C-alpha cells in the first residue's frame, strides 16, 4: 500500500499560507510526517526542503527508517538549526504554539534576529491533517483492532478469582505482543469489583474475587496507530441489576453507532447515548464524553462529547464508549472503534458484546 509524501502536502499548505519555514518538535507530529517514531529531534521544513536534526543517539535509527526528509547528525541541534536558517536567508520560522514557555524563550535567544512567527500554529495545521486517515492508516488501525478482538477472546479464558488486576494487564499485553502489537508499555486499565465504578480504575492492585465485575480498557499498536476497546464481564456470577445496567449501556452504544454519519456534530451523537442512559434512570452516572478520535495518540480530536460543535467528516476514526458508574458499587463501559464513512460508520470492533460470566 503506497504511502503519500506528507511533508510535500505540508509544504504546499505552507506556500499557500505564506509560511517561510516551520519548526516541528512534537514527537507525534514528527512521526506522522516521516512515518517513524524518532524519540527526540527537531524538524526544520522550508517550502522546498525538510531536514531532521538529531544527535548521535538517534542518527542511525533515523537513517534507517525516516522517509521524505534529510537526516543530519548534530552535536548541537540548535546551532545547526540556526546555521541552516542563516544559509537559506530565512527571515521567519513558524513553530508549534504548544511548546513550553522555557523552550520558546530559548529558541528566541538562539535564533536571535529570526522572527518566531505566531501567525499560524504548526501543531494545529498538522493535527488537522492527522484527523482524516488515509488507506495506510486505516489498514494499521483495522489490524490493531483485529489483535485486540483476539485478545478479548483470550483473556476470557485466563481471568479467575485470586488473580491480581496487574496480572490481567500483563496477560493482555503479552498476548497482543505475540500477535504482532508494537506496544511494550502495558498501560491498560483493568479494574475489578467496586473499582469498576472509577472510569480509569483508580489505584492499587486488587485481587479478583468471585462475583466481581472486570472492566478492561486496552488496545494494540500497529505502525504507531492505536486501537481502543473496553469490555466488562463478570467472574462466576452477576446480579440482576448488573445485567440490567449492562443492557442499558449496550443499547445506548447501539443507538449512537447507528446514528453516526458525516455532517453530524460530535455533541449530537453524544446526546443520543446520554439521553438514553438518563431516561433509564441513571442521570449523573455517565459524566465523561461518549468518544474520541484516535490514531498515533490514544486520544485525539474531534470528540463525541457534550461541547463538541465540530461536524464529523469521513475518514475520521472514532471510539464510542458509553458507561454507567455507580459510586462504591460497580461500573460498566463498552467501547468500540471505527471509521466515519461517506454514509455512516464502519465498526472495526468484532469482539463480542454479549454479557460474559466466566
């Protein structure tokens, strides 16, 4: 599958906006432009050239994997940056406005005499490009979710009472790595019992008990692109109320999923699930957003939430994750992810949503 030259796309935008040069230092923005994660470095892009400035630690890595960009070994990245700007007689450089104030002051000092142009924010421009996924990105995301689906089937055969929450995460992570996931940071959410009422699981490492609900929020990574899935299931037994709440959450998600289409605001999709949960007697028990975009980062924009006025566009990948959380008792969340199509929503997630009691 062909990969487009994303730097050329950005350079065309720079010419249209009159941006003479751009400095890109956000790790994920750099990764997006050169198709590989070089942990540290600075990218200087003019309307005609692009160079990635790295030190010795990352030079060989960059030479082997970076595309569409010159790689330059530097003893002092800022000094080399200043020299390139001087050699090309550039008068201004546009930065990412979300850099730290300390970094901004340092760049002003190093690049004295060069205007740090704040007319445009390069972070905003690149993240706007990152919203709509191309076929390569969608292929990575589909594969990541396929691994995640298999991981859910696997974990249902592994969880048992007496197991620690951390052991569930290790089981999920090691299985997905064996399946091809690139993620070696087992930073998933696995909560049990009353801790499921905490959307992100809280602290500590509880031991699973008979009758506990288990909530797992996890995903694989392919080509740097993240999948995201949440499932809730029970160990040995479940109460009638837990089953009832699960069905309300499942139905709320279903109503939202069939309503997604281009040209609808994020807040409108959120309202569909939220209203259904509230109408069924659980007002105030679902207080986070319904979903978010996802790609090189686990949480990106746009969002399905109460305040997002942005119209949803084709090729944007979104999660849909309603939940009900009953303080000090239990919580249930179900999360799928997929892509906005020209007419609706293609759900990448195939993991069962039948309430499992293992």
